[in-house]
């Protein structure tokens, strides 16, 4: 009797321990700094406000003919967010990594139950509960639908949590490796594209109405966890068989996710981690690529600097994040505005502006390793070649990409006569930003921490603001002559000569870049110790 009681109590004890562990991790994290506490409290307040407004808004839909469509699609989008969250934000929750518990004497089945309960503690589950509860209230009409709604709310919450955990457990080896950290770089791209898609969809809905979403809702209502809330709508309409089928489908999905989660935990606890061995193997494909690239670059120090910069862009997570964000936003903003009919051909210059920002704080990405660069610079000529190599590495990608974005934006808007003019402005802007970026990198360098998500070392935020925004103002002033010429051509009625802006803009961009590099080079040669101190703080 005693043995059976102790054995039965063990899973409950594990659950209580993991819940307390989750709370302890949260509490200890908040004790690290006042800034982290303030950020967490602010995020909680905003999340609770959005959740409350969402709950009120869904309840207000009760009786509306589109309530089922809205509730089902919102639940589907929420479930998609739970599925991708562990892939792009693997360090957002320390308990997502089950390998931390491998050395403990725990079996997968009770561990799954305990982790599932512990996963219900947090802002995300509370937000999901508010959405599911509001949707159930909006859709439930009658006693049978109300009972179905209670089951639907519980199933929606459990499926979302189990979905995130099963995805994390199945990919934890990847997420904790170097490739996984590189995958997290794409989070900025996902957020940027998602925001534009939401904006685009909202405008389309505003013009065509919610009826256009009905076909998608008919499909999504059979996909768990949206199927659980679809069951509430079905029971409210008197379609009890269809509602029961949707509930059974949701339960089956939950059981399948738990089984997948348990299988992944079993594999993690019984299989040795060979990721370090795989990481130690030479990457022959990368070596071949590097060799081919080196053959295309100029000889001497210029080619060496270019290759080093391109390797940073490919291998360093922070540098890769900056490149991915600039490439994505530089394309998304002009293209999506053109698709919405609110854009202008001049938005094509946005790509050059976003990529030109990468020239700022060139030495911050080197961190303390900048000392190796500093030992190779003894004259202003060496400094000039170093800066020129970094600018050419940036131009190797920026020139074709900015041209492609400009041509694509012009094609979407159908304003081909303005292509030469916009492309000339884009090249002039790029040259101005390269010149200002070279000067700013030398005058206002700051360190980029290698760990965490911060891009500025503590105490250097002022330097970063001066470097970025001061440099952007300087670039705008440098680009002013070409902009003034453009305005004069259109104001004087000489728009037919605007094609001259392409060669003039290209020549002006090249000249101002060369001038900026030559002015910054002597200052770089004279400030090597100060720059090394500034970039070594991270």
C-alpha cells in the first residue's frame, strides 16, 4: 500500500518541482538587473492589455455572422506562432531545452506530463487562454455548445503548448548548435515580412470585407487547434456529428503531439550528442566556396580585406543578422508599398539606404580581434586600403541588389521613364552613406557583444546613436546636390533630361566615397589604440 501510494505520488511531485523551477528561473532572471525587470513588467502589461482587448473584442462578435470565420482564423494564426516560436527564438524560454534534464533519473512519460503543466505558466499561455475563451464565448449558443466550449478552450491551450514543446524537442540539437543560432537570425526577417503581410491583408480586407476569408476558414476549421473552436460553432448550428468529429480530431492531434514529444525526449535521453563531432569535421564545401571567391577578388591587401569582411557576413551571427535584416527590409518596404498601390519609384532608394548602414561601425564586428588588423596598419596608405577593401566588399552585394530592387519597384509601378533617375539617386545615396560610414566607423566606434541580443555594449549607447543617426544626417547632406538637381529638373520642366541623373549619380557616388575614405584613413591610422579599446568592451 505504501509502495503503490509513493509510486503514484511521484509524477505529482515531479510536476510540482518543475513548476517551482519555472517560477524560480523567472524570479532569478528578474533579479539580474533593474532594466530586465522594467522590460519584463512592461511586456507583461502590454500583453495583458492586448489580451484583455482581444477578449472583449471577440466577445463583442457574439451573434455576428463572421464570428466563426474570425475566431477560427485567429486560432490558426496563433497556433502557427506557437509552432515557429521555438525555431526562431530558442533562448526565449530556458525550459524549452530538455537536454538540461538528461542527467536526472526521470522517465519520458512523467516528464512530459510535468513539463506540459509547467509550460502553462507564463504570458504566452495566458494570452492563448484569453483568445480561446473569447472565441468560445463568441461562438457558443446553447448548453451543449457551452460544454463543448469548455472542452475547446482546454484543448486549444494544451495543443498550442504541446505543439511548441514537441517542435523544440524534435529540433533541440539543431537549435543549440551554431546552425540553430544562425536560424534565429531569420527572426527579424520573419517579423518584418509578417508585419507587411498583416498590413497588406488589413488593407485588402478593408476594401473587400470578411467574406473573402470564408473559404480559408472552412479549411482551417478542420485543422487543430482551430478544429476545437470549429466544433463549438458546429454544435451551435445543431451539427452535432460534425462538432464531435472536430473534437475527436483535436484530441487525436493532442495525443499525437504528446507521443511525438515523448519519442523525442526518449531519443534525447538515450542518444549521445554527436553535434560537436560534426562541428569539428572540415567543411569541404565551404572551403571550395572560399577558394573560388578568393580567385575572383583583387590581389593584395584589398582582396584579403574583402574576403575577411564577406566571411564575417556569412559566419558571424550578429553580422549575419544585420545583413539579413537590411536585405529583407530593403526589399519589403518598396515592394509591398508598390503592391498596395501607395508606393513611389523613389522607394527603390530604400535598399541602398538600408545596406549603406552596414558601413557604419565597421570595426565593432571585429571586437578585441581588431588588434590583428591594427598591427597591419602603420601608414595612412594602409588604413586607406583597409577601409577601401571593406567598402568594396559591401559594394559587391549592394550594387546588384540595390539595382534589382529599383528595377523591381519600377516594374511593379509601371513607371519606366523614371528608372534612370531613381537608379542615379540610389547610387548617389549609397556613395554618401559609404563615405559617412567610413568616417563614423573611425570617429565613433563601439563594441558589439557576442552573446545575447544586444548590439551595443553597456555604456556605449550614446556612441551608437551618434554614429548611426549622425552619420545618416551627414549622408543626407552629402547627397543633397544630386537631390537638388533632381528637384530642379522637374521644377523647371526639363524632366526629359532626368536620364542624366544615372551617370551623374554614379559618378558623384564614386567620388564622394573616395573622398570619404581618403579623409577617414589618416584618422584611422592615428586612432588605432582608441578604436581597439572601444571595440573590445563587448
